[in-house]
C-alpha cells in the first residue's frame, strides 16, 4: 500500500518536471510501479509466484524489446534515446523491462476479476496491455524517450506511432498472459486474485439462499392411537365394544427443538428450531459478495488510477488530447465492466 501511495504522488509530479528531473521521475515511476506489483504478488501469492511473474513479464518484455530494436519485429522500427533511462542492454534500458511488470500486473489482476475462463483472461489482459500503451507510447515519444522510423502510419493525432506497435503489444502480452496462466496453475490460486474465487463465493451465496427456512412445522412425535375391544369378562350388561387409547404419548415441542439444536435428530436442521443465528445460511446469504477483496484492492486501485489519472493528465497537463481519448477507451474495455460489476454487486 505504501509503494502504491508513493507511486501516485510521484506520478503527480511528472507534469511539473522537465529535462533531467523528468527522466528521474520516469525512472522512479517505473521502479515504484514494478515494486508495488511485486510486493503485492509476493504478499498475496507467495515468493515463487512473484519471482515467476517478474521472470515471465520482465524477461519476455526485455527480449521482445531487444529483438524489436534490432529487427523492427514485432513492434516496428524504433530506437531508444541514449543514456536517459539508465543502464541499457543492446540499446534497451533495463528499466523498460520493469515497466512491463509494473504496467501489466494490475491489468492481469483486473482481467482475472472479470473473465470467467482462462482464455477470456488471456485475451482481456492482451487488450488491456494495448490500452495501457495507448497512454504510454504517445507520452514517451512526446518526451523524446524513443523515436519511430515509420512516422505517419498511426492513429490520427498519434501518427508517429505505427499501427504495428499496437499489434506487437497485443501479441507479446498474449504470450505473457498464456505463460502467467501456466504459472497460476503451477503455483496455485490461493491469493484470490482471479475471478474464479469471487465466482465461487457468489455460487455459494446463491446456493445458501435455497436452504429451507423455519417455515415448516416441527413434528410432534405423537404416537398413533390404537383401538382395542374390551374383553367380554369386563363387560356388564349388553356386550358393547369399548375403546381405550393406549400409549398415547406426546413429546413436548420444546424437547423436540432441544433435540434438534443438540444434533440428536439429524433429520431436523438446527435452523428450524426458530432460534436466530447470524451464522446461518439464511443470514449469510444476505451479506454482499464483494468483487474486490482485500487481496485485490491495491492492483485494482493502481489500475483505476492509471486509467482515469492518465486520461486527465494527457487531456489537461500534457497536451495530448488524442492519446487521452485513445487510452481512456482502450483501458475502459476493462475499466467500464469492472465499475458496472462492482456497482451491481453493491446494489445486491
């Protein structure tokens, strides 16, 4: 949580900085975003998961960037500025590899909250990664951190960034998400950052609403009444058939309820005793199931800040109105369904 707060504060200072100071802010933003992601991954999923995540995303991201700057595949022809973002490998600043981790992690978590199957999560992650880059690339190109060779072949207002860049982002992020799915299965999903957990809780809540309540009357445990003729020797006068009730016993209702409460009668649920129980299925089913749990609130907050904060920053402070709209729509593919689902759950 501390790293996330620092991330927001440093990002607020980005439009206020310039020159070398802005380069340092850029590096700080990347380190804080990657740090926030890794701390959260390790805390909620364990060290193995956090290590696996950074190896997959930063490792594959760095490899793609090295191949991209050398061959133009898969993003297109581009080059990084020299010496502005710290140490580099094959012309690619190492901090760029961490940028992949910091940017993709919240997208991956949100995609897991929304998608019902692993394939949907993989595609949603790739789409969200492209949405994030619709903010990132115009901002970094405007700041001179990298330049493209094929100018004039991109989106209106961001024509210096070719369409191939976004196709490359989608392809690389798709491979990353596939490998992360394998990592999830290898390490386990105990961190509750996938939609499967919330979906299971919702199913449990739905099933609990169908448990019978205390509307059914309790049995009175009354033995049947039998009728026996009185023997002739006991009769006086005309033989008349007389009947007497035998063994007519009625167990008090209170005793039956006590037996049910103590588990003596397995056929009568304890709920039927009529005693209010705050832990009963009937009461638990009325509690709202939250889509965003304590284990996901940090990456979801970072995602929302990236989406809405970047839209505001590009439109107002960075003079990049086109990328403000493109990025808002791109990340909104995940952001809007997230808000809609959260609102629906809160309404009950």
